């Protein structure tokens, strides 16, 4: 990741991780999914936020991108409103669905991981501390991550859920010791 990408993504982090989140700001629909990619990379790539129109050896065909994203939006709505699935599992399934579609030429992984964390923040669930530097190179961790995504392709989410659980940020109770005035 170069400096421009870092500055651009940093802006987006501030937008979604400082201040309140509501359904208007984060509607978790296709329009917002695409908008978020644009916000993350608009200073870097002129096609930011625009689905690719070329085939890759990963992801769906270009003509299927919009419909599959819409299907994922609908599934996500269903998990959210009609099932008792826990937030982490919903986040993991959304993450997997997004990278499987692979809507953009580049930046799909970071975009999907950010969507996951925005969702977790919205649900007051611990965030995932992705080792971004390690993920971007051919590391043993990346291998594990890709393997877990491929297992999820077969319908078994356990490895991908386990991987997320291992990376959960530690939580502190709302009024942890450090917030209190130290004893005299
Ligand atoms: N062999 C594979 N099988 C399944 N998914 C893969 C495979 N290779 C890559 N991916 C997915 O595609 C993402 C990489 O896509 P892309 O390069 O567009 O994203 P990025 O944000 O630039 O990179 P990265 O996720 O590596 O930081 C990976 O994070 C992973 O989710
Ligand atoms: Mg990339």
C-alpha cells in the first residue's frame, strides 16, 4: 500500500469509525457497497467504485456482478432480520460473499474487510484486527485466509469464523479501570 492509498483509506476510517453509525450512513445495500469502494480509493484509481467490465480468474462474470451483489444484500437482510445468527457469523458470511463476487479490478480484499468491521462496529461487537501488512504478501497467514475463504465456497464457514475469532480485538468493559480516577 502506498502513501496515497493510506491517506485515502485513512479518511474513510475516520468517517466510519469516529462518530455515530446509523442506517442512513451505512445502509448495507449495493449502492453503499460501491460507494464505499469509491470513498476508499477515489484518489488512487479513476475507476474506484465502478464494477469491473473484464473477466478475472477470480470472481463472477462482469454481467453478474450487480445481480449477485443485490442477492447478497437481500441474503444479508434476511440473516439480519429473520434469523438468530450472531453478528460475527453474519459479518463473516458477508465478507466471504463480497470477495467471492470480486466486483472490482483491485482493492476487493481491503474493501470487504472494512465492510466487515463497519458492520461489527455498528453491532457493538469486537472489531477484527486484520494484519493488513502480512495479508498483502505471500505469507503463511494469507495462505490460511485464502484456504478459509475456499472452504467457505464449499459452504463450511467454521475456519473463516475461527480465523476472525482469533483476530478479535480485546474488549474492555464500558467503565474499565483505566477510565477511573486513580486512587490518591
Ligand atoms: N485463490 C483465491 N481464492 C479465493 N479468494 C481469493 C484468492 N485470491 C485472492 N482472493 C481474495 O481476493 C482478495 C484480493 O483481491 P484484491 O487484490 O482485489 O484485494 P486487495 O485489497 O487489493 O488485496 P488484499 O486482500 O490481498 O489486501 C483477497 O483478500 C481474498 O479475499
Ligand atoms: Mg490487490
